[in-house]
C-alpha cells in the first residue's frame, strides 16, 4: 500500500514525501481512507505506531477547503499532557508546512493571552489539554460550535489522569454533526462507555497486538528484597554488574521513590537525574536535554513523566518497581530497543510483586527469564545479593549497610524529609493504590497534570517532537 492509494490531496502527498515517509504504517493505512470519507474512527494504537500522522494527514486534506473564523476553531485535538500536545504541534509544522494553517496550542502553565490572540485570529487547528480548553470556553474566549473534526488522543491516559469528566463535557459542547477520531492503546470499560456515547458508527482500526514487545529487547527479571533500602542496594548492584550501559532509564512507580532513588544513586557516585511530574518545566527540559546529550547516564523517571518521549538511543531500562498496570511494562521497556537497536530491560521483582509480574507475562504472552548476576554480587562484602529471597530477615551487616545508607541519603543535599524515607520503609505503605485510583482522588489530575505546572514549549527541543 502506498500513500497515494489513500485518497490524500496532492499537497499532503508532497509533504509526506518531504517528511521522508515512504509507506503508510498500519494505523495510517487503516484509518486515513475512512477519515477522508468523514467517518468516525476508533483507533487502537500505541505510541510509535504512527497514529499522529493517521489523524494529522486527513485533517490537512480536509482543511484545504474552507476558512477559520475568529474564535471559532475548525478542528480540535485533545491531548493528556503538554508534551504530547507540543509533539502534535510539531507534526503539524512539518507535515502541514505547505498549508499555511493557523495552529493554536492551548496548554496550561503558559500565559493565556498569546494563546488567546491566535484564537481571536481564527484557528484552523486547536491542540489542547482539556483543562486549558475549558478555561478558554468558560472565559468566553472560544466557541466550539464551528468544530468539524475532533481528535481524542491517548484516551486511556486521559482516564488515568482523571480527565474523563472534562472530555465528556467537551464532547457535549461540540456540534453533533462533527467527525470524531478517537485513539487509545487500551480499551478499559470506562473508555468503551465513552466511545459508545460519543462516536457514531465508528470504523474500528486495530493495528498492534496490545502486549507486543520488540524482539530486539533482552528482558530479564531480578529477584529483589522487599525492604526499601536493600532494594536500592540491589539496584546499585545490578547497575554495577551491567558494564555495557550507555545510558538508562530507571522507572519507579511513585514520585517519592523517584526523588529518593535519584539522591541515593548520586550519593553512591552514580551519574543520575530525575524526571517526574512535580518538577517545573525548565527543570524537566534541562534534565531531558542532559540525558539526551549523555551528560546524565541514569534517568530516574515515573511513568507519566516519561510517556511518549522519544529518546532514540537508550541502551537499558531498569524497572525498580514492577509496574502495577501490565501495559505500563510494555511502554517502559519500549523506551529501549528502538528502531531495530538492541536494548536491555531488567525488572526488579519482590515476592510481593509477583502478582503484577504474572499479569505482565500474560499480557506479553511469554515468560521473562530470571537474571543470574554471577560472582560479582556474592563476592562484594557487606552487600546484599540481588537474588536474596525477600522473605529472609536481613543479616546484621546488611541492616547496618542499609541504615548507613538512609543516613547518607538523609544528609545529602535536598534530602527528603525523614517521613518520606519512613513511608518507603513501611511494608504496609510500600504498595499503595495508585493515587488516582483511591476513591478520594477519582477525577483528580495527578502527577504531571497539564494545567498545574508550567511547561513552556517555545524552545521545545527536537527530541520532544517525536515519539
Ligand atoms: P507516532 O506513533 O505518531 O508518535 O509516530 C512515531 C514516529 O514515527 C514519529 O517519529 C513519526 O515521525 C514516524 N512516522 C509516522 N508515520 C511514518 C511513516 N509512514 N513512515 C515512517 N515514519 C513514520
């Protein structure tokens, strides 16, 4: 199948050639012809499948006729985070460079007025996070009655971040006759409910097996003690045994663990940096640039902060915690082994986490082998064997090592308050329900909710523009 078979306009085909795309990806081949016939599309596709172009290209063709009016955008793309919104804007800049469109990016954390000025001039395309869009609407700065096409991207991530009520509200404000393209990597019941409510006879395009992992990634499991300090020591041991690390992302389930791990690793001489949703935009951008430029070797990250970012050459991924949602595992390890390169993914597993591991193995339809770390671990005095059973009580020397490590971390610059360390030590608090899953937090924006912290995209580096 060629792009010229899909029904796209000559101008769009030209832009595709200029972008260097030769063959449509499966989601593009499946979705574009239907989108051009003005049908609703339900795309089950993940980051990396080419789904952005699957909605940008037909949108460009459609926008060739007609003109935007002041405060009445013609198309709307909803994204869960500022970073993803900025990446879509970049896609418009490259694929739509022959189209002279007015594209407005409405995201939180940056000043309102320059964004409003674009809307006032008449926007062909609005790319928005839900909170900022509703803010515009409520202030009477934008009308939704002229929207001909709506794209809801990364719907399952919207659900994770508590945006479903906002999405429902927005859908009700749009004209009934609009066309909708809806993309999600997974279809939990809440997402199915929304698609049933807001899509009209959608064409379903499913491209990737939900749990498919790339064969170039060597996946391994590491038996790990449950005790938080011993677990950190186990990570350091693991990092020391891996001599071929060019750079690595270390994933943890919680923001507090990310911060603690970064300090702990730095204290122990590792070149580490952190990326989580509580960091402000300039700190995040600085960290990503440093990692990209190999100034930071170990990027300690939370799932939401790292989602969708395209860092092409990551040699290793280490999961300090087993992800609670099996699909997050596929996403995490997909940060390595990109574009046919070899990648390594290690997952540290405590006895308590084996149930999450089972769910992952079911999802990816394979058993992940256990890593045998070799003599280096056993021979290092005073250190904990990463293969130590979690049920064994630590020896006195191990406890002493662990205690001194906590002190070192506590004393280190910007050390977390003792309470935080305590929280990580307590077995009861070790695996709390995910923030947004606790009853009191349903519908609340979490981690890097787009509208609470600033992420200025004016100087967005190129690597943030691709997934
Ligand atoms: P996405 O899944 O939309 O984030 O796209 C992932 C990456 O694939 C981006 O860097 C796109 O520029 C690239 N891409 C999208 N479509 C194609 C294509 N047909 N051929 C080659 N690369 C593509």
